C-alpha cells in the first residue's frame, strides 16, 4: 500500500499554511498597527491553558466512555452539539477576556487584539494541523519507502496498520482541506479577539464578551453537527466556515471603525488626568 504523491503534496501545503499564515499575518500587520509580540505569546499560552488543558479536562469527565466504549451524551445529538460549542465558546472567549485585562495597562492599542488573535489562532493551527500534517508526511514517506521497521515497537502491528489504512484510503483533497480550514479558523480567531478586545478596552461595551461566546458557539455548530453524523458533506461545513470568517471579518472591521476613537479619547483623557496629578 502506497500513499499517493498528491496526498503528500497536500499534507506539505497544509503544514506550510498552518505554520506560515500566522507568521505572515504578524509580520504584515506589525508596523501598521504597532503590534507587539507579547500579546501574541499571551494568546498562544492562553489557548493551550484554556482550550487544551482546562476545557479538555472537563471533556474527560463529561465525555468519559462507558465500559462498552459508548459516550452517553452522543446518544442525545442536540445536547452533545450544545455542550461542545458552548464549552469551546466559554473557555476560549474567557481566555481572551482575562488576557486582555492582564494586558490592558501596557498594551492598549487595536494591535493588541490582532496580535493576541494571531497567537491564539496560530498556535491552534500549528498544534491541530501543522504538527499533524508533518507527522502524516513523515509516516507517508516511511510507508512508501518501506522503512516502517524503523518505527518504535509501540507503533508496529495493528497501530501501524490503522495509520497506513488512514493515510492510503483518505482522499488527497481532505489533506488540503485541513490547511484551508486553518485559514478560516485563524480569521475567525482574530475577529473574535477584536470583539472581546473592545469589550474590555471600550467603556460600556462589556456585552460584547457574551456576544463573542454566542458567536463562537454558532460558528462551531456545523463542525459539531458533523460529528454527530447529521451533516456528512465536508464541503458544506467548510463552506459555512468560510462564510462565517468573512462575516466576522466584516464585523471586526465595523467595530474598529465605530469604537476605536472611543479608546483613543479614553487614553487622551487618562493622560490629561495624569498630568493634572
């Protein structure tokens, strides 16, 4: 069994997208919005702590399989979807909210929101797609060259058989979709970061925080529904993700134009008060 060359090319492309897009975005916007790398690093750490550690810890408890391997909540698709999308929304948007309060004193320009979003969405892309695609590519090269004997004993036998079957039977375009999906996800993460940024930095706009949770949940719905088997068309799910990304970019730009002057005025007022003191 051989992994197709096209599959391997698409794995490499998706890996490059997942790792390269966040770097490109930071370098592209850095001067324009006077961005610092600190909020980006905070975003990366916040995602790991809140999404990969705290949220997954709850999942381990709630979605623990029974002795037969059955997950009870999956028998109730509506509850399963609502649980999944709101857990993601609550944990990730809370991560943003708390991070912006932490950053508020020293990093208070819109560049903070963009930089944080790049870090949050970027580390997600690297961990969930970049690392996975590089791993798939390495396995594929070893399978095609007949070098699987060099793999550790723990990956031999049935485990290696499942990996080989997955890589050889998966349609090549599915590996490319992984990279395209990361582009949409990063755009969504940056946009949500800007929304929560204004909830913290713009006086009287606290309600943008719960709004971000709701938006996050809605955006995640198609993928969550697909996990239940109700939606089976991956192109429909990714198409909805693309539309969601475009709508959220529009909303983020709208908020930038509408609220940014409030932050500038607030900063000027603080400077005047400090001078008087």
